[in-house]
C-alpha cells in the first residue's frame, strides 16, 4: 500500500534540512518490514512536509517516522493514482 503523510510543524525548512529528515526515515525504515520511503516535498511557508511511502499499514509508517524523530500529524492511504 502507498501512503502520503503530512507533517505540519516544519516552518522554514530548507532543502538540505528536508533531505536530512528524509534520510533519517530511510535509515529507520529497515526496522519495519515492508516500509519504504520514496519521496518528500515541503512548503517552508506553511511548515507542511509531505512524504510518500509504501508499507503494510499506517501504523508501520508512523513507527518509522517516530524512530526518525518526526512523527506525522496525518497519514493517508493513497490507493488511487494517475499520471
């Protein structure tokens, strides 16, 4: 399953900071079977960060974020996709 999560407390985040936080998720993902973080986006003005991941469930994705030091405020399963 794919998930999009939202972090709301990262106002002013830079590209380098976003990269470092995403790398923390990638390092922590090994602790949860089937979790893989794919990509992250940020809106520094609002402080919102969005992460796309794959995993068995929301709880596994949240555990990885928590281990990385930044639990998500919201996590949505995104089961419909177009390009």
